[in-house]
C-alpha cells in the first residue's frame, strides 16, 4: 500500500482501488472464486433450494470488547441464513470506507472477518468497495449478503408457533449491547463484558438433527428478546409467556442495565438464538443446544398459548405477570 490512510482515490476504480482490493481484501480473503475478480460470482450449488439474506452494519465504535464490526458482519449474516435451517455457504461483502480511515484499522477488520468466516465454514466470494469524503462515513460501514442451501421438505417460519410449544434461548442476554455501550460511554465494570457475536450455524444444525419438528429459529438482535418474541406471537396469532427467572443473564450485564435504565429483554444480542419447538421435543432441543458451540448456557424460557393472540408476557420472580413490549424508538443506537 502506497498510503497508510484510506484516500478518496481508493474508491475511484483506478490503480489505487486495484491496489486496495488486491493487497488487502484479496490477500486476506483469498477464495478461488474471489480471485477471478468477476463482477458476479458463478457458484455451483449442491442443492436446488437456497436461502439468501443481506444486512448492513454501522456499529460505533468499530472495535469493542471481544469483537469488532468485521466479526459482527460475518456472524450476523451467517446467523440470519441459518435461522431458515439452511447451511450457510457463501458471503458477499461491501465496504463504505471514510477518507482518512487508518489502513491498519481496515486490516484488523478484514482479519477478523476472515477468521469468523473460517470458523463458520463459509466463503467470502464477492464484494464491493466505495470511499466517501471525510466526515461522511464514520470510519467504515459493511454490507454483507449470504447464501445457503436448504434441505428439501424443511419449512421453518415465525408463523408456525402453536399453543403448547416451548421457547428456548441459547445463552445469556444483552452481552453485545452492553459491550458496545460500555466502550462508547467509557464505562468500566469489575469484570469485562464481551460481545457475544458468534456464528451459530453449528448450533442450529445440532438442534435440527435432534428435533425433527422445530417450528422456527430467530436471532434476537436489535430490539432484543422482546421484539423477537412479539414478532413471533404476531406472526403465529398466539401468545407467549416467558419465565423471568429462567432467562439467563450475566450478573454484570444485569447490573449495567439497572444502572443505565435499560430492560435487558430489549437489549441487542449478536450471538444468541431463539428456538420454538413442540413440547415433547423441548428437552432434546435443550440438550442439542448445550452440546453445541456457544450453547452451554441454553435454557427453556417460556411457553406458547392460544390467546390473547399477539401478546407476550413475562412472569416475574414475584409471581406477577407483566406485558413484554417491543422496543419503541432507539435504546442503543449504532449497535450493529
């Protein structure tokens, strides 16, 4: 690289852009399809049913305890594809870089993305890069898209929840949102709160192998568990009740939420999965989660009922019941 900073010329389509792509992106990702440098990647798929998802990541700051925007982007898209029951295979990555961004920071992000993709067993096969003027990009934005193969006959949907079903959560809530907020606001705790950003495709596959009748998976990102369960209740025309004492939450995260006035049920997560399964298969699903990577703290947290349709409740530790509302507005801006 002739410069240790990102310049507008790096997005111009000329030699400096070619240098940026070849010396950083291709050097780090290095997939054989990517090396062809085509505008579109021609891919051979082992099946006829595909799952496709895309997302854009604008987290601030770019680096936070336990992760960064790069790991977040890869894991988030892998998890979105995995919620359909598909096996994620290929990713595209698009970058909007701000003039003046340190090249070393970009390199660090690319290495993180490369390592997360390797962990998830997916390939980065195509991408795009743009550079915007200083003050218009907040360092780096990343767009990702993912493609996966769906098994024949598998049909998972948030509209499939039925009365009597059981709700599971793969681990502790709120870690990501509080990790980002602690960095942004300069908060310190007696122990580190780390982002939970992680690829959960292996966990989803383990549950599907153990439970033939999974209704759906959802990753509770923006809006947290509260928004996710409200979406499922509304889509299925059912009610869901969560046992507050059964929901796993790290003590440090709970304390931070108390201090900041946040409802931990509404705080963002980037490495957790919700599953809804028939009642007779709940224990098998729980065992599968706990035996998979990132699922050691999985728990059964709630049940599905017929009515009132579209409502979600929390049964508190005092035995009372309250409504679990969706997040209104922006509680934690720029967390993904």
